[in-house]
């Protein structure tokens, strides 16, 4: 049997010890803003940037990846097919 002399063990850092939501939100913002700019150019819709408070927290945070994407796009009335995780980055799908 293994024995270790630990004073403490931390199993969950996400949002407990570190503020990972701000890092996740920044990554989602970069991806969604690129998509939203291209979408605005293609459709003539005005560009509205992705916001931590108004978009990330209510639609993306705490959801599985593809459900967060679908939820956010639905909030902007953008309808894309679900697709497949193997889709090319050039394909406009949830995946």
C-alpha cells in the first residue's frame, strides 16, 4: 500500500482556487467574435461582440461545449446545423 505525507490535496481547481471563468470567457470571446464578424459581413446583420456578462455567463458557462455553442447562437437567433466534431473548421456547424 502506498503512503504519502500530504498536508492537503486539491481535486477541483476550476473556479475554486483559480478564476478560470475569465480565461474560458476570453477564449470563447475570441472564437465567437471571429464568427460573428464574418456572419455580420455575410448577412448584413450588425456585429455585436460577445460579452462575458451578457453572453458567456447565461449561455456558455457550465454547459457542455456544444450545448453552450448552441445556446449562445440560439440567443442571437443564428441557426446552424449541429454537424459532427470531425467537421472542418471551415464548415459552419455547432461542432
